C-alpha cells in the first residue's frame, strides 16, 4: 500500500510539472500566432494594392509594401522583445 502511495505521489508530481509547462507553452504560442497574422496581413496588403493599382504603378506599389514589411519585422521584433523582457509582470504590476 505504501509503495502504491509513493508511486501515485510521484505520478502526481510529474503531472503537475507537465501541466505547469503546458500553461507556459500555451501563453507563449500567442506570439507565434501574431507573427503569422502580421505576415498574412502584409501579404494581403501587397496583393490588394498591386491588384488595385494601374499597370504603371504596380511595381512601385509592390516595392513599397515589401519595404514596409522589411522595416516592420525588425522593428516589431526589437520593440516586442524589449517590452517582453523589460516588464516581467506586465505593464501594470
């Protein structure tokens, strides 16, 4: 009986540690979804503006959107990591 109780206690501790890690992973996956959404939004803007532009302005519109995307990715990356690492408890502790 005592061996079963010890085994159940070990299993309970393992399950509690696994569930704590699961909560961390689920809260971190938000950032990956936001990254994918940001890429999809920029691709949509690119497709829309190139389709809605006149033929002579298609290249300029495409370059503008590609440069905006190339500028926004590092900007969001650096400012996002700054906010993420600077405020461990959130903006309102």
